[in-house]
């Protein structure tokens, strides 16, 4: 069988190395199941914002079909064609059949959310709430379910599956060996497919190494000026399987476009280098040395992927800091409370979702997780200085007295400091760390005055 031409700058064109393969495939690369789950996630996010503030069994059922269902015929709600940005596929089945998100969701207990729920139980709890909320938002608690569902789900499925499954135990010698096809009749070996699946979950185009961060970010936004860069094969359509940007690939590009970090290319290059190593084994089991080299690439991917999520949490902690102070200012000066509170809640949902996502990698974050969860809480601090503190047996939220909005703003700077100290961040968008001592001093002086 003739070998395909492989470019070092693309995750494509890797030849078939399975011995005695009898099929008609020409490439061993396959991660369409992961792309199907990206489309399910993007579509579920859209659905989560379609409620009208009343219980809606039909909307909930539709959301559950995209989360837990496997039925044929599900339309890709997002990403969909937008002007000149023509998307090739219109149904999930065109990507991969019989896929869902629930079956791949983190199965452990989620300590960052009340109720001692598993990952899938948290998502289903939020789906129920979102279906009855107005455009995914509950003003009584400040919870933006669209943001919570999306940001946590990206971690609980894509990040968790990649770093705690495919790039972890499935790299062991006795698991999915490279000397055998992944399954009988497949054109890829066990290790080839395991590595491909992890790459698919990251969410960058196959040719991402030839694109800069701003271009990748623009592709994710489906900007008309990005079409030519996205359309690697020149067919005037964007193939979701290999030319689109999803999930943490987008957030890596978002961090890198500042010029202060290089997460997207670092992760993508490690994936390509690892795949080349597997391909060079030519269908034979990897030696111990080869597996150690492969695990080193996996460590690069895992470390930088974690940083990408931490960077996103850092950014939104900075937003919540500014929003909390803006909200207090609106209270003091008769400002637009509704608009200011809505922005505050949106940014909080993004922060919380990413903070929760950091905790489902299979690595125990220990005291860092405890501090994150306590500083952020289970809702933003509300106008009466209360916060969600629990969930009763009927699924209703319990609120308890909390800190002031200014004190909560200080919490957000402490979140940024914790993330930076723990993960060694590079981009640090929306950095508010220089305000830590000044705000702490102001609050201390206010407290002293009140106690005089």
C-alpha cells in the first residue's frame, strides 16, 4: 500500500501500518467520534439558552437528546453555516453515529458543586434548571446555566477523557497495543487510535501548526475573513472533522493571541510528534523507550492543557472582580442594576465552569481545589450579600449570608493569585493582581472604622 504524504505541520496523512489490512481506507487517522461530541456540546449550549422562564418538558427532552441520547437524525445546531462560512456537515450522524456526551462524562463526585453529585448528575441537574430558566439565566441565584453547562462539560468530557484516559492508562503496554488493530478490521492500531482520540478532543484544525493564534480564534468565531485559512483542502466548505476549532483549542488560541503564551502550538506539536513516533513503529508494539518518549509528549500536552483552562479561569476571575465593583457602584449611584448584574452573572458562570473543569483531570489538586471552591462559592454574591450554599432534597437552592461585593471582589484577586501561583500562567489576561494590596487595605480600613 502506498504511503500517504505526511506534512510535519498537519495532523493528517499518517499511513496505515496495520499488518494485512484488507480495507479501502488510505489513512490511519480517525477521531470523528470526538468531533461529533464537540458538535453535540456546541448544540447543547445553544439549546440551553432557549428557555422562556417557564418549565418546558419539550426543551428539556431536546437538551437531554443532545446530552444523553444516541438517536439518529440529530441536527447540528452549532456550528452551522454562517454566510460565507459554509459548514460541510449538517447532522451529527455525518460525523459519527451513536455518540453522546453523558457516557464520557467524568464519573467521580464533584466537590465543587453542592449535593455530592457525579459529573453527569451535575450536568443533568443544570439541564433541568436551564430548561425552565429565561434564556438559561436565573436572576434569583445569579446562575447562568448556559455558561456553567458549557464550561464544565468541556472539562468533564473532553479534558477528562483526553488526560485521564487516552493519555494516561491507555498508553500502558498492555492496553490497546500498537501491534494489533484497535478492533478487527480497523485501519489503525490500538495506540494510533488512542492518540488520535485525545487529539480530537483538544479541538484544533488538523493544520493548526500552519495557522497563528489570531487566525484560529477567528475560525472559531466563524469570521468571513477566516474561511480561506480554515478551508485547507480548498473545497469552499469547512469540514468539521478537520478544519474547525472547538472547545479548549479555541481557549488556547484566545490566550495565545496576546503574544504572551504559545499553548496551542505547543500542544498541537506534541500531538503531531507523538503520532509520528507511533507511526514510525510501523505496526509493531512500542518498545519501553518509545512508550517513555510518548508519555513525555503526553506530559507536555497535559501540563499545557491544564494551563489553558487555568488561564480561562484567571481571565474570568478578573472580569468578576470588575463586575462586582461595578455592581456595588450601580447600587450606590442608582446605575443600571439589571444590565450590570447580568454581565456579572455571565462572567461568574464562566469562571465557575472553568474552575470546576480544572478539578476533573484525575489529578488531585488538594488544597488548591478547596481554596478555589471556597473563594468562588456556588453562586455569585447577590445584592443582599447572600450566596447559594446548598441544595435541599427537592432540588431547591439554599442561600446563606455571605461577604460584601467588595470583599467578593477581593476573593477574585485571590483566585487569580492562587491560579498563577499553582499553574505558572503566561498569558494572564485581565490581570488584576496589582490591585490586591490596595483593595485589601481599603477593606481593612473600612472594617476598622465600623468597629470603632
